């Protein structure tokens, strides 16, 4: 398809046209399309569910490949472990719900997360105390540098907080993800205080997976973080900024300016909720700039209002980032991928 408006392929609903768009439903079709474009020197943009990308109003002058590779198969691996191989184009939320129905634990806190399976290791998707990295066994990918399919074990994926080898480079095109889950109706130990409180439990408890998933969905809906008809988040990318992890000097500076700011221990430093920083710096829920606004239900979701362009969302994101940096010294980093635009 030539001259395809990318706004229709993203949850924000903004963005210009693609020079060409291909929906690749088979693994070989996906790999061959990328290899051919690389050989021709054409830019390539891989698109999943469009829930974590902001495409600029100028569009993308190259080949956009919508990853649509399906397929799912299970293999028992002893001691209650189950290896599940899932195509990169499978809906993540559909996959999680099938796991819940089959009594597979390990992803129950990630219900309601939009997007496709192939994008989850790229971003190391996480929510309510769980991260995809904890259950990824291996990732199959097309290696654009070597021109062949490869399998990377979890230890080779360099997972970090909302980070991975795949996010730092466009060398790999994820085609399949292998997850190691547990055959159990009991959830993994709770880590997130808000979720534990919602369940009437304490951190460390292990309620049934079904109860955990229901509580997570209720929390996500209360914050406008569920994609669907009538949901405000349907015109956003979810959390626009990553929760910053601060060093000691940054924490001391923040405490001088905002005594009592919430924080949590995190690998490499202290994590501070980005949503709290946004609101503390004057960007309240419902704050509006032109045709973009801070969600009325969660300060980290930036919403494209009717008639919005990508520039409207980017301008608001830049205002929020600069406002927080000016008042706290903390520079928030965007969570979605920015294509043809920058803050």
C-alpha cells in the first residue's frame, strides 16, 4: 500500500503517510521484506500495535512493515514449567488472557497492556511489579547485519528497566518470543504495594492469578490506561515518560526542591514516579495545550484531542519535560519511540 496514513495504524491517531506499507503475516515474508529494503538502501520502520510510537506529521519516507506473524505452541519442560512460543504479531493482551485461562502464571500483572508480543522484549514491558524479562526464555529474530535468523537467549538480550538490546539498536527484527511460564493458578509473589492494597493483601502474598488480573485491570481502567472504545487512552501511547531512576546527588537536589517526594529503591539508584513529578510541577490532570492534553485520569498519559496533529502532542510533551526539568532538575525520558519528530 502506497501513501498510507499512519495515523490509522497508531493508538494516538496522528502522523503522516508512509511511502509504502506492508502487512507481513508470515515470518519469511517479514524477513524477506526487511532484507530487500536493506539491500535497496530504503529506510524501514517496524510497526506492531502502534501503541508505543509517535509518528511525525511528515510521515515516513520508506517501507513500513506491520508485523503480523501469528502462531503459538506450548511445550512442557518439567517441574511445572511450560515453554510457550509465540509469534511476534500476536496480540499481547490476548496471549495473557489465554495464559490466565490455561492456568499459566508469570504474566498476570501484565494484562491489559496494549500492543503485540514482539514488542514486549524490545521495551521490556512491565507493570505492577512484573517485567517481561522475568519470563523471556529466548527471542528469535532476523539479524539484519548477518542476514539470517538467530536465537538470542534471555541473558543475551541485555534487559534493563524499560530497555533491551533490541531497543538500543535496529539490528534485530523480532519474529518470535519464547516464554517460560509456570503451570499454576497462583500468582507470582506480589511486589507492587498499590496492587497488594487493592487485593486486600500484602507484598509477598500469592493470590490466585485470576484475582490479580482482575485487580490490575480495575487499576488500569481507573487511570485511563485500557485501550478500547470510549476509553480516553485510545488516543494516547499510555505512559509517555519513563519513571526516572536517580542517583544520590539528584535525589538530594529533588529533596531540596520537593521535600517528601515519593521514591522507591531500584537497581542503580532511586526510582521516583514520573506522574508525581508531572503533577507537582503544575501539569495537572486535564492540563491542555492546543489540541493535546494531559489525561484527566493519569498524569503520564498525553492525549491527542479531536483534530490533533503529531506536533500538538510533541509540543505538550516538550513543555512537560522542560517544566519538570526546570523545577526539579530531573529530565524525563520519553517511553514511546519517536519517528520523524523529537522533543
